[in-house]
C-alpha cells in the first residue's frame, strides 16, 4: 500500500503575517493599483515598462521578508517526510524557499524568476529588477518578462494540481488548506475528495463551506501551525 501523504494548499494568508502585501485583502495592492493596469496580458502589451516595474517593486520588497512559523512547519515536515509532503502554493513569494523547502509547486509563478518570451525558459534572478531586454540563458533571445501568472492567463501548473488532487481520491492523503479565500481554487471540492482535511484561515470565507473540513482553525497561520503540525505528524505515523 502507498504511504500516506499530505497535500498543503496555501494562499496569501500564510504570507500575510510575514508582511507580504496581499492583492485581495483590505488595504492590499488593489487599492493602489488596478488589476487592469498591472496584472493582465492586455496591460502588459499596452505598457510593458509599467508592468515590469510593478513586479520589480514587489520583488525588491521581498528581499527582507522572513518566513513565519507556518512556513517553517511545512519545511520541517518536508525535511522529516520528504516526498510525502506535497507543497502547492498560490503565492509568488519565496518564503517557503527561505524556510528551507526544496519542492514547492508555485501555481502562479515566482517573483524571483524571469521567463523568456521566446522559449519559455525560466531562471533565478533573486531580487533584481528586470527591464525586458535581458538575454535568455537558454536560447539567447532578448525578450524577458516576470515569471508570474497574470489574470486571464493560463496557469500551466493547474493540470499538475488537478492530477495531484485526483490522487487524493485514490490514496490516503490529508489535505491542509491555509490562508486562501477559495475564490481562485475550489478548495471545498478538494476537501470533499480527501479523507481528512484541515482548514486554517484568519476568518470564515464566504466561498468556503467549512463543514466539509475535518478540522477548522480560524486564527493566524503562525498560531495554528503548532496544532496543524501535530495533526500532520499523527496522520503520517498511522
Ligand atoms: Zn529563451
């Protein structure tokens, strides 16, 4: 029989405590910028420089941000249980990597990477600004963009997400959802598929029916992480 595993699915809420400016929360970036201005392919075609600058600022802001206990909890589980821990995030920050995670599935891309518009190659750029004419280390062309999935763009990793979620039906996997509003991904549907599931958000979200989850924590991720850690380890040791 296949060993039990845990699928973590995390969103902006897990990084909010680390001071990452979130897009959807009150007082978030959308109050300063409009989505149509900075986060769509149309905007990027219209004003490439402005959109690249927007992401340059977000990338620079990331430099001094630190992971919180929730990121570190998942990193410690990965260290102890390896590939039995599946870490899927909607976040584009690098706090999981800073916490020591090595296998993170970033559904919406990564701020610390650039992408070649010719060949699709991605590469690590750290916290540096890009201006769109950097040379691709793979194909040599000079048309570079941020490696972030914008609104109305396809998220190429979604197929992998759904394949992973399908495995929840087939194997005994626990689902842990942290810090997501349920507006982007149907987390409730995923929870129904999992034999055991945990939901941790700051507050109840209208898009999530929490009755489908086995355990529900409405508090900061950094606070809930100790109990989530215990539940995960108990589940993996069964
Ligand atoms: Zn290229």
